[in-house]
């Protein structure tokens, strides 16, 4: 039976980290997105898919697509936790990808660290659990891919403590392990915030606050007059060259390859797979 992250009294993140098993990665053999159920299922049976549930939770100043009972978010404002910037979301073929829904613990990472032993229902819950989902800057989500804390952290250094604490909470909840490199990277982040607690998980969709803290500078910088301090961002790594010759006959083929959902601009995306024309195929 799946555990649960703390509801009320919150546990210290470093303490919980040290209870997680430390192992090597299991083979990725057998992984596909379908192992975690259909993308963005309506697991809470509220009549709205998980993607729109998270957009509705994390965005402000929202408008909705007509005749969807305030389900399909048409526009809104995201205070992005990964970059510390404001993103104006507008649903559409050329604009939807500006805001994407990130699995804080990536599904491929989970598969290699214990999710192979979960039941089908447990994996479906992991993929749709609001505790493991954040609306974030699309390009940052693409750069992260299936990385763990040892290979990727948000550019917004003020959010890193909460980010790794949430990963730890998810791994505790779903009995997933960490690699030694991942454990050490998380511990290094938490050393800067030893009082950081695991985010509470009440089993319902609750607002996530993006921290906008200015990171401490390592070296003195010339004093400049600026209107307001901005979150520190690290240079983003250059994206790997993509294969533009990928072709999928239908969404079943996309899911079998473990690539659903496909965003416009990604290899294999085509408008015929994107029925509602919002730039996201095979949702």
C-alpha cells in the first residue's frame, strides 16, 4: 500500500532523505509512458483532466474555454517556480507550450528507481498525483527531461530547497529510492536550508507558492541600481540536437514509444495528432 507524505506536522526534509533507500538505477528496459496509464487521466473524477486541474491550481487571473464548466483553462498568469519569472499563458497551437506540467519526480526516473514494482493503479496515481505535479516554464521542463537532482535543478536558486524537498516527499510516498549521486545532490541543497520540511500532502489539490528569494552571491558584484531584485538564474544548458525525422502514425504509436504527450516543436509532433490544436498532441 502506498504511503502518504505528511498532512499536518511536516517532517524535516533531510531527515526523510536519510530514510530513503540508496541504490543504483535499475534498467530502463520496459519503460513507456503507457506503464503509468493514459496521460492526464481524471483520477479524482471531478470531470476535468489532471493537466487542467494543475493549470487551474497554479495559475491566477484565469479564463476558461467556453462550455467546459470552468475546466479547460484558456489563459492565465503563472509565477513560475523554476525561473522565478511571470509567464502569461494563452491556450493555442503556438502558445500552450510556454507553460507545461512537470512531473517533479520524472516518470522515467521513477521507473528506474522502484516504480517497476508498483501496481498499475499505483503508477497511474503517481503520474496524476498533484503532489508530484507543477505548472512550470516549458523550456525549463524540456531541459530537465527525466533528470534527477544530480543532473538538473531549477535555475531559480530560491526554489531549490522546496523542489528537492518535494522530490523527497514523492519518493517517500511511493517507496522509490535515490542513487548515491542524487542523495548527495539533495543533501547539498538542503545544507543551505536545514530547517526545510517536506511539503504537506493533504490528498487534494492545494496551491503551490513559488519562492522568489534572491540567492547569496559567491563573489562580490559591482553595485547596480535596479528597480527590484530578480531571482538568480544560472545559464541554461544548450538543448541537444533533435532528430527531425521522427514520425508517428498515431497516438498509440507515440504512447508505445513513451513520448506522450508531444509538444509542438518536438520530434514527431504533427498537427494531425493534435486534435484540439493547442500545441500538445496525444494528451
